[in-house]
C-alpha cells in the first residue's frame, strides 16, 4: 500500500477525511507534532496518522 500521490490537508475540525492506512473514513480533529488526529464518524476513540496518509476520497 502506498500513500496517495497528493495528500489532502484538512483545515477545519470535523471535516470528513479518509485514512488510507487504516481504510476508514473519519472526522479530522486537529494537528499535533505533524500528526493528524482523527475520530470515527459515529464517535469513538481518536487515532493518529501521518499527514501523508490522508485524502478526501476513498482509495
């Protein structure tokens, strides 16, 4: 699996994004130390991923 050729940079909290690495849609929660923090769309525990794995379309 490879990251998307052009990673997406979400700009607003709650924005819907796709984490290619985990294969899940999520709500963007913010940035910290170069990592994006994401939360399942239906609520739940946040996870983090490197910015290069985020896109706004399913891969």
